[in-house]
């Protein structure tokens, strides 16, 4: 069975305001599941004819409530003292802005969650003042520029290139280094973290771009496991 080719539609879902990380993650998981179910359908002996259209590749963007996310290799590695430190309150530099977050989302923005994820990489922080970008797509799909799909290496390179181009629109020079993510020009401070997960070539997770992030949250961790390196914000 073959499927008629059609223009690729890139759907964008943006969650307004400050979104609980658990909600964003559940939406991501649902989108991934749609791709996996479709792939299972077209590979089964009883594949329907004609084939239903595949799910649209989607970019999910949001700004989350404070959360420390752990990469898949770090599950169950935090000591009690590390857990206590990450869960201790961080008092706001601008109380009025946090009051607005509290009222609109019914959360305590001075406290961070700790969430184990399936992405690559090590511990990082996501929270207010940050834009998180999660593309959910099948790397083996027939894209106009990549008719045979793209490799994981090319996909990561594309995420970095897109982030660098976005920074360039605000006259900020982002660069690649030997370390993952996107860095400011000196290569000493990371401005965007990058970590992805693939299951049957379906992507999840992605980029966390510091736009106006309270960088004190990062003082509690060795961001992405890189000793001696710092973080910065747009």
C-alpha cells in the first residue's frame, strides 16, 4: 500500500501563560502516542486501505512552572540533601510578577518540582521566563527537504541551527561548542539547553531557551553536568 504525497503541515500548539510542567508533558505524550499508534497501524498485516493520513508533525511551546528535570540516566540518583536543596523555596526578585503567576495558575512559583524524564542529557531547570520547545514528529517521514527522512544527528543540528537563527533575530550571537546546547558567543555560558528522546524515530522533548529566566535556579545544580560552565539569558 502506498500513500499519496502531500505538503507537510507543521502544526504549532502554544500553551499560554505559565503552564504546569505535568500538563505540558501529558500533551506531549499524547501526541507521541498518536504517531506510535499510526506506525503500528501501517505496519500491521491488516493495514486498512486507503491509509488514513498520518498525524501532523507538531511543535509544542510553553513556559512551565518551576521544575528540575532529570535525564533518563539520572533517575533515582539524587541524594536526600540534593532533593531537599532543589525543593527549597527561592524567594522572588520581583514579588509582584510572581504574585501574578500565583493568581493566574494557583501554583507556588517559589517552589520547584523534580521530574524524571526520558530525554537525554542531565539535570536542567525549566521555569518562568523560559520558552520550552518540544517538536513531536517522525524522523522517517518524507519531508520536502528530506525525502528520505533525517538522522538523529541531523535533527539535533537542525534544532541548534533554528535556535541560533532565532537568537540572531534579536541580534544575539549563539554558537555551537563541543558541549550540547546553544551557547553565547564566548562559549562559556549556555543560553539554550537541548535534550531529546526518540522512540521508533518519533521525537519528544527538545529545547529550553532562557529568555528572561531567574538564573539563580541554576545555582543549585551543575547545569547539564558541565562543571565550570555558566548559564545566561536573552
